């Protein structure tokens, strides 16, 4: 009964180690794609772990563990994007790394400019295949169009406004 949980937790730990190793040594350009491919590559690991430790194969225990592994991955994605893209976290790090451990609003703007943030986000979207540059202007790719429509609809449904 606990085999699926054990296999899911073990696979998640292996995924985390692989993610750190891949990002440190291979330095992938497309971060999220790399994370997803690493997760997908760990599904066979989950399967092997389940088979090795299960007394007998029970599909519902296997699927329960697999769903747990998926939820652990989705939770990790939320954590990863907070670490990678949170403006608030970046500002706190800049304050902490400053010589006096304090910055004025102007100093924060100097070390973390809107232009720099925009350039980084545009580069991530370009690397992810969501936008492309044509004659100096950004255009959504088909992938970007689909995602923009989906999130526009979700924002409308949830009445959250433009955000950003």
C-alpha cells in the first residue's frame, strides 16, 4: 500500500538531484523544458522503484503513487518559478547583498531596472518558443497565441484584471 508513496517520494528526490546536476553542469537554455523532460525521464524510475518494492502489482497503488509524483512535480514547479522569477525575492536578495544591508528605492531601481527585468522576461519567452522577433517587434508564436488566449480567458473568468 505504501509502495506507491515510497516510489513517488524517492522519484521526486532523484528528480531534484538530477535537476540540480543538469542546471549546474549542462546549463540548459530552455529551463522549463529541461525541468519537464527531467520529470518525464523520472517516470520510468518511478515505475522501476514501484516494481522492485511492490509485493504484487496493484494498478490503483501504482496510479496513486504516480499521481502523488505528478503533484510533487507541480508543487516544485511553483517553488522553482518563485525562486527564478519573483520580483519581491529578487529585491530582498539585492538588499541583503548590499554593503550596508539597506537600499533606497532609487538604489533598488539602479540594481534591478525595469528594462533589465523586461529584457530577461522577453528572452525567457523567446527561449520558450512563446514569442519571436520580426523586424524589431515581438510577435506571439502559435504556442504564445494559445497560451495568451487561455490566460486571458482565465483572468476574465476569475476577474483578476490585467496583472503583471
